[in-house]
């Protein structure tokens, strides 16, 4: 039976890779047609980078942000019906829903699947987010519907780690083990939509999960198309070929589309906080005076004017705006004269050259080009190399760039950003690497103290101290919060109030309807 299943799987994958558009793709009256600005997806494994756009449609977690919300105060039960926590905050016990089915013939969800998924999420060899799960000491199945998680210390972001965000999604243990590497291109979850087909550089097709435990979706499926070109997406939307598109995250575009009145433009949280990380492993960025020169040569207000205040509100800390624990203590103002003086003091009166990579994405390249021009005015030449988005992510994790422009949305409390971007364990190049591109090391004790704090006031103080040290060391330059921008047809009703989405895509769910 196992051999037969593997044979059928291999056949299905082969057909999915080369088949023409299926009947669902051709007859799309009740299919939501979505387009995003990427050329393809290398993986749909929820424990790997670059999969979050599809994750909520195919997977569930122990708890979830309700569809249409990114507010951590509203987290609710998902695959877990209930949970208890020990007085010291280090032991959590979850009772699972019974009767939840995985897609296809992979059986019922049990505690073994949860244990497998969370252990996989914290394994550096199998997860891009393993560093975030370092505080988990043990995950065990107490019985088929009870999971116990033990922590080394109380963890401020724990509910985020087990939510429907990043690596918190639960997968089928049987499917992952039997499929091996093929799982990433034919994932198996419990969500409202089931993976059906991936045609390289064209689309991913999802069908409605008729056995979804919250009820069968009202739409027949989702056709997720890869259209990197902004103009091509807009043309397809205007012609009626698409129902919802990833928009331009620029105020001018938002205002123009709203004036047209033929669709709905959703601008929502969380923002991907744009930060310029200064790689101290590359000279002369190891000199603090050079880093301060960069900080004072960048006119963030000009960048915000370009993006638009509604779409890209300015930041005031290395922690994104609105995160619990954000401390507005960034003190470096635009001052080109001071930037020149600092360079002279550091022995670079004739200027410096800094190598930098940048993604060709429209939400990355123009921003660094503005910064390139601003730095050029004080004698800092940025030797810019433009690469595709996937290559950019690969190479910045190998210390190939002096300046790293990065944007991300995390669980909205200070620890998530401090841990992933500014703790020394997260330095790129280490086995525990996450996204510490600057190799910042100055705030480890404060970050760790905040994790172990027994009350919120103590925790917030440690977070503030950490930010103060990071700002003083100038590990990075905070820029702006780039909110999400999508446009949809008026006939597309998500079925929920829409203010945010942690997976950065519209909340297409079992309640969504479409009228053409």
C-alpha cells in the first residue's frame, strides 16, 4: 500500500509539473483568481522561507489570528480546542479538536502530527525559523489528542510561535515522511484549500477542501498566478482576468486606483518594516563613525514622501511601529555636514565605496537607489548590484553585501524583532542564523533578560535598554513601515472584517464569496 501511494504521488507530481491548465483553471466562475509579483515558488513547505503567501489557505495551527486580523490580542483556538499553562509559564498543555482530516487520504490529525511539526519547525536542517524556537525544551504527545510543550523559560512570543504564522503551521507527519523532498511541492495540511497543481512560472492551483472542519468553502478554489510585472497584473485585473492583485505599495498608485472606483484597494497591517542593516563584517562599516555618517546622510523623510505616509509611515526605532515594547529612542537626524565630518574624522575625507546587493523587486530597488543617491552626496559611493529576489535572499545570508535593505513583518512584540535581527545567535553564517545581517552583539543580555522577565513592566524596560544599545551602536538604520497593498474586484467578499493578515495576503477562507 505504501509503495502504491508513492507511485501515485510520483505520477501526480509529474502530471502537475507539465499538464496544461485544468478544467478548474479553464472554468473559473467560482474560483478566486489571484496574482502576486513573483516569478515562481521554489517551495510550499510552511517551515521554509518564502511560503507565507499560500500558508493560511492550506494549513492550520494550534491557535490562529482570526481571518482579517493581525492583532495578537485576538488570537483564538484553531486546531487546539483549549489549553492550560503552568504557574511558572514554562509548561503548556493543548487539547486538540477531534475529527480534523488532512487533505487527501492522509488521515486524521493527531498529537503525533503536532509533535512532528513543532520539532521540525525548531530543527535548523528542516526549518528556516529554527532559531525562534530555541526556548522549546520538549514537545510530547500525552495521548492522541493532547500535546505538552515545555519551555526552558517563559517566552513572550510563545503564542506567535504556535499560531498560523511562519513555522507554526501543522503538517501531516505521514505525508512529510513518505514524500521526503517532494513534500515542498505537494504540501499536505488541514486548511480550507487543498494543493492541486503547480505549473512552473505560471501558477499554483488550490481546490476547495470539502471536508474542512469549519465547513466547506463557498468558492471552488484559488488560482494563484505568478505575474512579476506590475503593468501586466494591472492589465489582467482591468480586463477581468483576475479578481485580486498585489498592488504597488506607493501612495500615488493607491490614490489613482481609488479614484478609478472599479475596485477596492486594501491597505493593511502588518507592515514590512524597512530597515537598512549595516554589515560590520565588511570594512569600513566596522567603524562606528562610518555607520553614524551613513545614518546622518540618509533623509528618511524624503523616502517616506516617495512611498507615501499612508502606505509607508516613518519608524522611530529598530522595532516596528506599534509593536509591544517599541521605544522611540532613535536620535540620528539628517545632517549631511555632520556625515562628511564623521568620514573625515574616520580617515575617509576622500570618501568610501560600499558594495551592496539589492533585489529587483519594486518595493526594494527604488528605495536603495534613493539611499544610494543620498549617500553619494556626502562621498559615500554605493557600488550597487541588482539581482533577482531569490538570489538576493540567498546572497545576503552569505555576507555578500555591505548594506542590506530588508523588510519583514513579525509577531508584533519587541522580542520577535530583537531576537531575529539583533541577537548574536541570529548572526548570518552561524548554525543558529536567522536574519542578523549586521552581526550586532551589543544587546544580548537585555534581550535574554526580557525573555525571562516575570512582569510586563520589567520586560518592557529590558526591551528599551536593548534598543538604546542597538541605536547607540548603529547596527542598522530604521526607515519606514511598508504596509500591504492589494486590489480586489467589488464582487469579491472575503466574508470577514479586513484590517490585517500576518501571511500578508488577503483572507480568502471558507466564508469568501465572489459575484461576477
